[in-house]
C-alpha cells in the first residue's frame, strides 16, 4: 500500500474538500476511495451524496499523485474549506 494525494483541479469552494490523502494499492483505487458516496432518495428525486463534497462522482475534477513512502514523521490531513 502507498499514500496518494487526491487534489481538486477546479479550486473548490466553501464547505467542500479540495484535497485528501488516502492509503491505497494504486492510483485507480485511490480515485475510487475519493469519489465514494451513496445514492440518496428525497421526495423530489434521488441524488448523489459524496463522502467528500466537491469531488465529482466521475473524478473529472481530480488528480492523483503518489507520495514518497519515506520521509520524516508528519501529520496527514484532509483539506476542507469551511464556510
């Protein structure tokens, strides 16, 4: 397993994520984790509820970068733009 930085390419806005770090076996799996969510139902229809608001379901606004596996101790966090 490796660490991957999944970042937005479109900047993002308030109450949305612009980047996360995930542990995965490859880039495709990292992208799958980043675009995960659930289909929800409302009275006026169904909608996609992403785990990371701002990340497009198809990954079209995301890039995936493998991070170095060695380095100093550090904090790995998600980046969230609170409104």
